């Protein structure tokens, strides 16, 4: 197997292997097809006519290729989050994997949020599963505890992984080490009452114009949870703000905080203007927003797929969803929360556990999982035709994962407080400077 941290290294190793195999074949002027490795079962498929005196060389090549895929285990075990719909979906997919690969898969229901504690006890004892299921923002703790295996990926596995949402894949890496295969991506989008806003705004300027036109008395053009950093991040990041800096490999630098830079301040000024112009009521929160929207008093709100049942019941055919508008020529980037499969550090079946994870998240399996469990896939090849979930799936292509490092826990409260001060008319630069200073102090305490 090839250490999967560097595609370039893998390609170089394959090149060396290819040269060696050609040498084993001896001098031959006859044309022959090169054997191709079957990543699913390790068999070598030969096509075309080959001279009999090359049979021995071909057998040597097959043996060399077969060493790339370990022997199949009799069974694999996986912990699945204990929500009924998710369990139903993964039981069906596990049966498909067993039928295709001849490996029994044992599915155990286990609360996702309790799995890391279970892994810390069962993993070292050799009683843990081969695969477990986690949200991406726990990667820091998982890395520190040593619960997940550093994935070893063949060229074929790396190639398949390029078809996934790139940001989702990166969210399951930590300090440049790939630990997981993403399965699910969740984010939020722009919900509209088409009776008030027939067409989605293309830009932030258009959104603001609509908000001003519709806002009068207890009716509003646009509402959102303006002091909730999870939802307001796009409006700070659109002009150039960011949480932590990242290097070319996606590794976060917690000493580089961009929440009080020029772009973030510009975004905070925009948020403040919503309240200065009375486009939003003071103290607006999720309950107020939901109540006004379902009563038909709001044209647009920002929220996630969890709101669809209530909104559809209230608005019926007047409910529509779209991506967030553009700013500076790009769709505003929302925060994403991802979930995916991790391989047990102590498993003896890393290759086949990784194959199972890739099978569970491939296009066909992801389509089934979406249809049964209703969660949006991390694989980009899936087609979501639902009129509501389709636009949210499109927004996931413009979403970035919440930083998965432990220092992120120190960001939420100071920035939430800063946003509250901004909505009350305080100077954005001053309050963001204070918030970032507080974040840095708290991070420093964490490290000591």
C-alpha cells in the first residue's frame, strides 16, 4: 500500500513499480496490453493476445500487483449513529457491500456523540469497530487521543476521493494528516416567501434593496439571527474576514486570526446597518424570525434544512430556497458542519475498512443514504432534484467547514458578544479588536 499523504509520491512509486515490471518481462517486440489492477479484489485483468513465452512474466506482474491489496477479512464492524433513518440506510448499504465484496459487515447502533468515549475504551482493547462515525469539528480531540488511523490510500482510492467535496475532505484532515472519508455536509441557505420575493437576489446589493422596499411596521424584507456567528460568518467573510489562516495544505494557524481585519470590519458594518436602518428588530433571534416568517411577514430569512417542514406547512407553494447572494462576484461562503467515517487506529483491516468507507459514500450509496436518511452527501456526483434540498446542496459547494482545531471553541462567545454590540450601534472596529484580543488570551490559557 502507498502512504496516501502525497499523490505525487504515490505516482512516483507506481512509476518505479511499472519500470520494474517491464524489466521482469524481458525483451519482447510483440505488442501486448498492460495488465490493469482491480482495486476491488486485487485480481489482474488481461485483455488481448499475449505470446505463451510471456505467461511467466505476466504471472509475476499479477503477483506484484496483488500485493497492493491485502487479503479480505471475513468481516468488518462499524458503529452507526443510532438515529433510525440513518441506521436503516447504513444497514442496507452494508448488505450491498457484503454482496459485492464477500465480507460480512456488522452494524452496531451507537450514538455519534458517545462514540469517541467508547473508542477510547474499546479501541486499545481490540474490541472497537473498524469504522466509526464523527462530526468533523471533533478531529482535534480525536487526533490528540489517537483514536483514528492515519489513512493509507492507494492511487485508486486517492483518485476516487478527488470526486468528493474538496472542503469536506480537508475537514477530516488534521495537521496535514488525512484521517477520514466525508459522508454528509450540512449548511444553510436563503429561504424566501415567493409571495413577497418572487425572485432570489443575485447580489447583496439586490438583497438590501428588497429589504428596504418590504420593511414597514411589523413586516420585514430580510431577517436572520444577526448575533449568531454560525449564521453571520458569510457576511464577515464575504468582504475578506476569516477565522484562522490556513497554509496550502489546509493546516490552520490559530495565531493568525482574521476576525478584525478590514474585510471583517466591513462585514460587521453591513450587519450594523440592518439595525441602524431599522431593517431588523432589536434582539431578533431564531424564534422571532421563525414566527414572523411563518406568519407571512418576512420576505427572506437565512436558516438551514431543519426548518423546511415547519416552513412548508406554513407557506405551502410560496416557499422557495436559493443559495446566498454574491458579494464581490462570489456566492457568500457559509459555514458547513460535516460528518464522516474514521478508521479505528487499532484495526488490522485498514485497507478494507477504508474501502468500506469509500463504498458507503460513493455516488450510488450517497444517493440511497440521502433518499432514506435525508442528509446531503459529501460526494459531488450525486444529483439532488428536490426543490428545497437541491439549492442547499448547491450551497454546500460554496461552504467551508468550521475550523476543526480545539482553539475554535474560544471563538464563538467573544464574536457573538461583539456582534451583539455591533447591532446595538457600537463601533465595529473597536468591538472586533476587543473580541480578537479576548480570543488570543483564551487560546494562550489553553496552551499553558
